[in-house]
């Protein structure tokens, strides 16, 4: 009989260790490739420096969290090491986008990510910002699940931007404020979301009420066209009978059907 005693293995020195360690400290993305069972995972895990989180997609809980909301595994620092990413390359792309969003905000205001997050939470608590949740019921498409930020007061946003007419993002913000007021005045429950896929398809607002979904697109144009209905029709195709006909709000005067499933209406007549 041969009896094998388990013992903690001592990692073998690697020629690439010093170079890899230097890059892990400064680079947002480092790829380690090589033959299977060569010790890549152990090397990366041992070299993961302070401030960088280590996750392996071999862990089914980690993989599930990455699928549901990549930002949960990114954390506040925006520095993360992912292992076994070859198993789920689409998750690597989703995590990269989450990291990029955190870094972009921090870079624009020149503040550390934890500080940015605390400030954003404070602005939401004081109703200066509104975090609109994503409609993340996934049928066949990969969806963005992080909230979208809007101003709590469109007038303040326009004043800071020096604008005198609600256009583009300000018009969208104004419509959201009216939708939230409408939701608050309802006796029956209703929710307001936005919808965006990983490849950039987006619907500005999705109202969920009475077991149905109403997709709404906002266009700062007085003459909406059939081409403006593309994302509304994609949403309807995705959710089938649960989705009502789409509503396209615009700045013009005409009320018309742009297609059998999309109604165009002046925003000021509807809200």
C-alpha cells in the first residue's frame, strides 16, 4: 500500500513573475496565456497585489454574479483579476465595460472611485440625481444592468448647461421627471426603467404596469421618421405579447402611426 500525504506545495519560481507583477500593478488588463496545467492560475493569484480583487470563473457563484451584474465583482476600486476567462469570453467584455464606466467617472472629476461612489449616493439621497434602473429581464439578448443617472431637476441641469430649450438629454430628463410624477400619483403600482443591450440597442424608458411593458423613445425632432422606430421594434420583438405598441415622443405637432406598432406623438400632449 502506498500512502500519499498531502502537503502545501511550494510554488516554483517563474521567469515571467517579475514582469507580470509589474504589469498587474499598473495595467487595467493583463492576459496570461500558456499550456494547460502549467501553473498560470497559481501564479496570477499569488501575484495579485493589494487593491486588486481576484475572481475565478471556475467558481459558479462568481460566474453567476458576473452574468447578473458585472459591477458586483468589480468593486469600488475598478481593479480586478479574472481567472479562467476563456470559459466565458462575453463576461470578460461585460466586466471590462463596468471597469471603464467606473474609471471614466473618476477620471473626469479627478477623484478616487470610492469617493465618487459616496458622492453619487449623497446626490441621489438628496434627490439631486435620479438613478433609473435597467429593465434586465433577459430573454435572448445580453443586457446592461447598471442604473442610468438623470438630474432630479431638469431646470437646474439646463441652467448649468446654459440651455434655454430642452433638447437631447435634457428633453429625455424632462420626460423622465413627468413619468416619475405620473407613477407617484397612480393608485396601481407601476415601474419605470430603461433598456439597453450590450451591443448598443436602447429604449429610453420602459413602463411596467398591469403585467405589460410600454417602450418609450424620446426624439428631439419635430419630424420623426420610420428609421427612429428601430429600437422600439427590437424591444417589442424581444418581449412579444408582453410588450405594448411603442410610443415615440417628439417635439413636433403631429400624432401619427409611423408603423403598425409604433405611435409618434408630441411629448407635451402626452405628459
